């Protein structure tokens, strides 16, 4: 073992410790690897930054942009909403169906993006008392991981291993090349996850009541948009007010305030409606009715539209107590807007209800106010003025139908072009991104904000490590050591060992980092053993993806772990059982299908 190999192994060892200890973020650790290799002259400057132009990294970047377009334009969310009727089915039908659905979308759209959408859906259904999210979120994460392993574009790990295979002269993977094994892993896993989840996962607190923040009424003003379904109708023609607990207080048309016989008024574009409604209706019904939420500035209504609202509660000793709403509004900075104020039962039966809200000493302990504007500024005001920061609600803005259709067509186009080998997956993804950008489905600023740059820098920083291992012969050195162990065992056992080791490592180190480290070594081992390297690379790919037994190895696990619903033991128990079963299945399946 020469000095160069010792340096590479030393950097690899330090990187492993940093990944496991989480002393630094994964992208920072990857940057440490990149600079260390460069300083030690183990790679050239061009090789050190080659990761940023790597085919796999650029493909992953493009897929992230398309996934952002799908999420921003409500495509995945729309499909998820269509699943709500399924929750009426028994849990033994609903949960497996939900897992299959998540797995299907994860096969073609970035797994993390899909799981995040379904987490939002499940949380909303949990608030409504429809399901228990504690029984559903972990199975959703696991299903996303399994589904993402079924196609080439399902996860970044698949693309990374495919690109390593291409660079080594073995050839890139085709779109559905390993889908048979991925589907078998999925079908075997679903019943196991269901029964283990039923036995070991905790139950949430009672979901029979809707969250308290949805019970409070708010006074606010909304403006009728051009596409509103209310245009041309008398205010009293529709039952929307009664059905959704929305009370119409008055209509403002220009400078006129219509308060008498308002139910007979024919609604027009630009009319301002003053409503008393719940937070749930404020954030859901207003958009479906074609209304923009303006706020409660009584004299001058500024059209500062927002889809993000921050709920604060007036606490005892707040400086705002005994202020009128107008006084409260005037004390706020110019970039903070009052979007709604909780209705008061003391005034609700008064004929001058609206006037009293603005002129009486309305601000009392317990009153709730919806604010929009700079979040840090709102938090600062809350801390300084004895307000309780209670809740943040983000609503979906209006999305033109054509944007949904184009975004959906873009992902279908990528899948078809890549799956039929018409173009490479990178070229297909670039076309999909171009379609989204030039049709206005996504703006570059939105893409910059939504891209997970941590993953991009992790991959770009880790790729030079694979180059250094090849330049210095480290991969061959490690392969020689493994050859001494594996030369006397059958090829099927070699696949089992590689699968087990990769899966074990991916529980503590990022699945992408694991694949980048292990794949070049496996290729060298295959050459020594005179084996077809692809089954061994599949073992690396599946093993790196299947990070079930800890919340650290895969991003979706880390997300649901961060919600505070599960403990480490839930991942350890369910993930360990699932990992052992999949190891047994892989030991039989991969040699049978691919050797």
C-alpha cells in the first residue's frame, strides 16, 4: 500500500466518521473531501470540480426542477386529493393502496417531492379526524423509497450508480432494466410494513375534534376576481355562505359601502366582500370561490395579496390590549398587514356589528389576529409585544389549468423519451425543463429556491473521491482484499454480502455517498472474480436505497422523524425486520434474474 492509497483511505475514513457523527452537514463533509483530495494532489483541479458537470448530477438537477414544477402547479397535490374518498375504506385496504400509490409516483417523480406532498395531505386529513397520521407516515416514507428503486429516474442513487457503470465502460442502465426486482421488493414489503405498523407504531392523540385553530371565526375583506363563480349572482342566490359557515357582513363597491338588503345585490368583478368566516374557509373556500384575501384596513384596502398567514394571539399585558382594530393596524410596520381578526360574540348580534369591530376597544386577551408579511418581523413584534405566535397557514394560489397540463406533459415526455431510448435521460430531462421554463410553468427564481442544493453539492463533492480511488488504484487495492475473502464463495453469496454491507452502511451514511464509495470497488471486485458486474451494481443500488432501520440514511425518513411523531426505535424495529426480509429476497432474486 503506497502513500497515495493511504491518503485516500485516510480521507475516506475521516469522511465516514463525519457522516456518521453528523458533526457537519453532508454537503460540508463532501466539500471537505473535495478540498482534501485537491490539496493532497490526488485529483487535478479539473477533476476536483468535474462533479458539477457530471451527467448524473445534471440529470438529478433537472429532475428536481421538473418536480418543483409539478408541486408548484399542483399536479401531484391534485392527484393526492383525489385519493381522499379512499380513506373511507378499511385501513387494511386503504394503507396498502396508499403505499402502492406513493410507490408508483415515486418511480417517476423524485421520491422526496412525492412523499412531502403526501405528508401534507395526511396531516390535513389527520386534522380533520379522518385518519391517524402516526399509522400512515412511516409506511408512506418506506413505500416512497421502495417505489423510487423501481426505475432509473426514481432516485438519485439509481442515476449515480448508472453513471458510474457508464464511466467504467459497462454501460448505463436502461429505464426499466431493474424494475422487475424493484417491483418484487415492493410487493413483498407492503404486507410486512402494514402488519409491523399495526403492531408497533404509536397512535396519535384523539382525532375526533378538528384542530382548535379551525374553530375560530375571522373578520376579513376579500375581492372578487375575474374568474369568480360568484359574478353575476345575487349574494343570496348561493347557499355557499350557510354551507361553509361564511357570513356576509357587507359589500364594498368602489367607495360605496352596501349594507342594506345586500342579499339582493348582484355581485360584480372587483366587489369587496366583508366576511365572517373560519380559518379553514379563509384558506380554502376563498380560492375555490375566486376571491383574493385583502385584509381589514377599513379606510384604504391595499391589495397586498399573500398565500401565507401567521396567526397570533393577544396575551395578558400586551401593549395592544384595549386598542381598536384601527389603532392596532396603525401601530404595525408598513410591511405587516392585518389579514383577519377574530370575530367577537359580544358584538355579533348587533346591527352595527361591523362598525363596533373597528371602533370599540376590541383587542382583549385571547383575541386572534391573522398577519401577513415578513415572518421574522412578525416574530419580533410578537416577542416584544406579548403576542403568542400560534400558527402559520400557507394556502395554494390559483393555478391556471394549462400550467398543470404542461407540467404533467413534461414529466410524461421525459419518461417516454428516456424509456424508449429515443434520447438519453439527461437530454430527455433537459427537454422537460425547457418545456416548463419557456411556457412559464416555473420561473428560474422558484427553481433556485426549491432545488435541494445540499444534495447537488454532496454528489458533486463525492464524485472526485471515486476519481481519486481510480487514479491511485485504491479501488483495486480494496478489491484485492475483498477478493481474498470472496474468491472461494459462490457468486450468489458475493451478491448477498455486497447487498448486506451496502444496506448496513447506508443506515448511517447518505445513500448517495454510500453508492459513490461502494460502486467502483464492486466493479473492481467483479473484474477480479470474472463476474458480470451489473448484478453486483444492482445490489449496491438497492442496498444503498433501502435505508429503513435508521432515520438518517434517507431524506424522507429524516423528514418524518423530524415531525416528532416517531422515536428511533420505531425505525429500528420495523426497518430491521424489513431489511432482513429484503436481504433474504435479494439473495435469491438478484442471482436468479441477473446472473
